[in-house]
C-alpha cells in the first residue's frame, strides 16, 4: 500500500501547479477587461495604483498623504470614461492612477457606490 501513495502525492502537486498556472494566466485577462471598462484600454488596471485623495493643489495631488505632481497633459476621467478635471477631484475620494516620469499622467475617479 505504500507504493501508490507517493504517486498520488506527486499528482496532487502537479494538479496544484496547473491550477495556480491557470489562475495567474487569468489575472491579466481580467485586468484588461477592467481597464477597458474604465476607458483606459491601453493601460491595464494592474498598472494603476489606488488610493484615497488627501489633498488637491493647483498642479499636484496627494494620495494617501504622498504628494504627486500632475502632468499638464494628464487624462482625468471617471469609471464611466466621462472626462473630468482637477476641480472634480475631492479630498476623501478614491482614485486609480498611473505615474509616468514621476508625475501622474492618468487618473480615474472611483465613483461612490
């Protein structure tokens, strides 16, 4: 009875490895779908950082108490792909954002549910 046991042990590890491989492969696909839903098809959602707005200035925004300069050509929109501006960003609101060359270049306002 000791003979078949190691084979099942090896098979069990193989099954776990396959399941984990498939799960990892599905994450980018789900991220692309979410990015398209936010109107940013060229930037997967996994590349976006998320946080709470803690301060808004004329040319910067603080997210989770960390200050980021905003590029002049920044793209700001809500989750429904509606264009927004700096005036629409509120302290306490949540955002998803992308940083390019040390500045925010894309920002998605997360709408309250």
